[in-house]
C-alpha cells in the first residue's frame, strides 16, 4: 500500500471561514497547489500529488452542521 502523509507534525495549520458561503478552509503548512478529492459528507481533501501528502481540507456547511447537531442534542435533553 502506498504511503500518504496526513498531518504528520505540521508546523502550522491555518484556517479561514467564509461566513457567506458557510465554508471552512484548513491549510496544513504552506499553501500549495493541490487536487481536491471529495471524500463525502461535504468534506473535500486537498492533496499534493507530487509530495503525496494532505495539504488541506475544505468543509462545506460548517454552521449548518453545528446548528443541526446542537438542536439534536438540546432535543434529546428535553
């Protein structure tokens, strides 16, 4: 099986949240060109093919997901 590096001791992880689009962008290390791979459930993995490592994640619908979960938790406590 091929080796893929995933968050192996990153020097930094940066994030940016687009409130209007409700999208969270996470960048591991220095920003680099990458291929977007949809891994399901509104998560897109950003993969640097030549270096064979994950360089970021894009998470769609962050606020909507959080509100849905919070609502479910509060309903379960009633």
